[in-house]
């Protein structure tokens, strides 16, 4: 399942690099807005744009990446410390009934 997700993400990233202006153009008739929006979309996979607000455009993907890292870290910690949180809220926790009990 992970390989499907990664493959889909890579394919969509490549497609967006080439069709970002028409993609944003679906939501606006203003050419300047479409070009600006395309730059924002490309920022999720690009490395460098000269004379633009690229660092600010990277804030959204960087925030998403940090969020994923935090969530995965907490999930792994919870998996290894199940005894510490299993009885929270009267035993109603997402890992408390793994065996359908």
C-alpha cells in the first residue's frame, strides 16, 4: 500500500510541474493569478526559483512534512508505551481493543 501511495505522489508531482498553470486556471480566469498559483503548486517539488517568494511557498509543504513527522513519532511512541495510555478515558483508546474486545 505504501508503494502505491508513493508512486501516485511522485506521478502527480511530475504532472503538476508541467500542467500547473492550466490546473490553477480551472479555478480562475485571471492569468496572473493562474501563474502565481502555479508557482505555489510547483513549490511542493521544486528546488530553486530565482527572484520569487519561493521560501514562503515552501512553508506549506514544510509544515505538512513536520506534521507527518510529529504524528508518526507520536504513533510509534504510543505503540511502544501501550501500558501507559491503555486505560485513558476508561479504557476507550484507539489501541485498547486491537483484538476486537
